C-alpha cells in the first residue's frame, strides 16, 4: 500500500525527479545546519550563563575575603552581596527532582580555578522559573522596565561550597528565550536558497528536457508514420543538439531503406505475378483434369503466399487514412461472408463501438484469425466487447489449443500450427504475423490464450485482438 502511494507521488519526469532530489537534499542540509546552529547557540548561551554566574560568585568571594581581611562590619558585605544577587545557604540547594549539569559544573570550576579560587564543591542545575518566586518577581519587574514580554522560562542555579561544612554560596541567572529573529533568519535563508538553487536547476533542466520532450514526440510520430517530413530542428545544449542531429540522420536512413524495400517488393510482385498469370492461361491446355487442378492449386497457393508477404511488408507504412468505422458492423459483415459459404462461424454478443480504423486492413486481420480458427479448431465464435478503454474482439475455436511455451512462437513468420507444408491443412504461416502487425498498426495488441473448462482441460484456443478506444 505504501509503495503504491510512493509510486503515485514520485514524479515520473526527469525534471521532476531531479528537482525533488535537489529539494530533499537541500532540506536535509538545512536541517543539519539548523541543528548544528541550535547546538552552537545553546552551548554559547550556556557558556555565557556560566561565565555570568562565575563572575558573580568570584566577586562575592573576593569581597568576602577583602572585608574579612580589613575587619569590616558584616552588614556592609551583606549589602554588596545583595547588589550582586548572591545568596547564602546552609544546606545543599539541590532539590530531589533536579538533575545536575556536569559540563557546566566543570566549566564553572575551571573559570574559578583560573582566578586562583578552588571551591570544595560546585553544583549547577536548571530550574523552572516558576519554582523560584523571588526570581519570577524580579523578571516581571525587569520586563516591565524594558517594555517587552519575553519573560525567562527557566533559570540556572550555580552554587559553590568553599570548604566542607561552611555553607553554600549561590546565584540565580535567568535563561532568556531565544530571539525569534534567529529562526526567522534561518527560514529566510532556506527560502532564498530554495529560490536561487531550485530556480537555477529548473531553468537548466528546462533547457534539456524541452528538447528531449520534443524529440520523444517526434519519435512517436515517426514510429506511427515512418514519415521523415517535418524533422525536429536541433535545439538545447550541445549534447542534446548532437542527439537530435543523429536522430534526424537515422530517420532519413530508415526512410531511404523503407523506400528501397517498397521499390524492390513492388518489382518482385510484378515480376512474379506476371508469369503466374501466364501459367494460369497455359494450364488450360492441359487435358488431364486432375493434373490441371493440382497445377491451378499450386499457382493459387503461390499467389496467396506472395500476397501475404507483400501485405506484411506494406503494413508498417499504410497509405490509406484512418476513417471512423462501426466495428460491430464490420465484424457482422465478415461473419455473414463465412455464413454464405456455409462455414461454422457464429456471431456472439457485440456492442456498438465506433473507432478510427483502416477498415480494409482490420478486415483482413479478422479474416486471418477466423480462417485459423476454422482450419485448426473446426469452428469460430466471434464476440465484441468494451473492457476499460479497449475494444476487444475475441475469436474462439474448439480445437486442441497450443502448448503454452509455443504460443508466442506462433507469431513468428512462416510458423504453422500444422508442421507439414500441405496447403490443405495450413497456410504459409503468415496469417498470425500479419494480424498482429495490423493490430499494432492501430495501436492495439493480439494475443492467443488456451480456453479451459472448469476442470482445467483445454477445450480450444481464443485469439484476443484489442484496440484502443479514444
């Protein structure tokens, strides 16, 4: 299920896939950059908080030492400590549900040691500001004086114990929230990169894919018509231009070969049919009726084979245009022809479908399939239905079927279902080849399927000719 949705959402064009890949790579790179930036800012903010706490703690210890040395009155020190917002606590200020920050503690210890002060214990924790009413009140007053509402959500509590049992000196440093300008700057940077990079790549890909799309359309047109008129002019980058030039040269070469083939086949047909016509006249002078009939049958067999060969050679380059044709009426006419000859051909269910067809060619394809059904299956049943966007003609017989591994081989020229070369039991082996070529000429397909009963026993063969319905 997920794979099916993925294939539906994944773009099929080269331009779409490359743009999506670049956009994904850019998004990943920006996400990594944002994560690294956030980490660096967090470390920088933590370092600033630790330095602020270290300065205040060291200043308080320096004042305490100086006042003790000069013998000043303790209240003077208390006033200085109040200005530094330094507090004293007899017990460890760490609460039961709080977790210490080892990195910050090590950094604070190192800063104090660099100033010649080595406390017995150092402790740093982060505490929600709501758990500290005094600092909450001070933060509100500070925000009111500054005229903004960016209140801190947490505080860093740093405490040191100068010597065991002498109590703790602690400071509270509010942790300000990140300024929205940083996030906005990162978003703006990402959008700018997307606009510049994706826009530039889309422009370059457009210069490549537009000529390729035009070349694809030209190839499809040439595959249908084999007409070299209106060749595509070279365009796009040099690589694509060289590809278009090479394709145009290939088209001209193919058309030249096809024209040469048509001229050669026309000459062969003329050179062979003329003596065959003369032979038909000459055999009339043969007195033995049996011999005369055999000779006439041989000439007729050669003529049919020649017609099939020439038709197969010309089917790829039809000269007659497509015309709207009522398919069920065409099939009914074919069935009527066989019924007039007393052949066991039955018209099954049909429906009215109008298609642009080359009626003469399609009539020949259906006749070939019906002829095969009568020759190898003794009967033919024809039906016409619409399945999705396909008009499907089915010709079923009651023969022995074909081995599954031999079905595709039956479409090879000069391959016959009956291995002998007797014209009474099989043709030249071009009927299926010609029928498939005519189906493909109309954009359709032809396949053979064994018919089976409920127990899986083969009860005949079915030819399925499918044509696209626009």
